[in-house]
C-alpha cells in the first residue's frame, strides 16, 4: 500500500530525470531538489538554503541507483556521491541518493 502511494506521488509531482549506466539510459520520475543546508556559502532555494551543486534524489524502489554513473536533469549532468535503499519495516519503499553537479 505504501509503495503504491509513493508511486502515485512520484508520478504526479516528481521531475523527469535520466539515469545513465554506461551507454544505457533510463528515464524515471523522482524528486530531485537542492540539498537543504544552513551554512556560509549556501544559496537560498524553494526548499531552504542549499550548497551549490548538491542535489537530493528520492526515487522509485524498483529503479536501483547501483551502477549509475550520471544523472541528467534539465540539460545538466550530475554524478552520484552516495545512495541508499530506504525501507519501511521489511519492504523497500524508495531510493535515496546524493548527487553533485558535474
């Protein structure tokens, strides 16, 4: 049930991003936003204050971030820094990732 609700939210409000693994490209809907952080040198964004070039990815559980070399969004390229599978109980609900602008 939670997975279906998450998919509905992603489809309705998520951004379209392209995940690249070598020559392979796959388009998914995900939340991809500047990371909220409060420290000197950060810039204001709709979600708070963010360091330049760092972005948070929240995406579908069924689309792994393993092997992703690059993410493309609005004509810009990003490289993965970290990724995790986020679970609720025994079920994976979504994928979390931190990306840096290339």
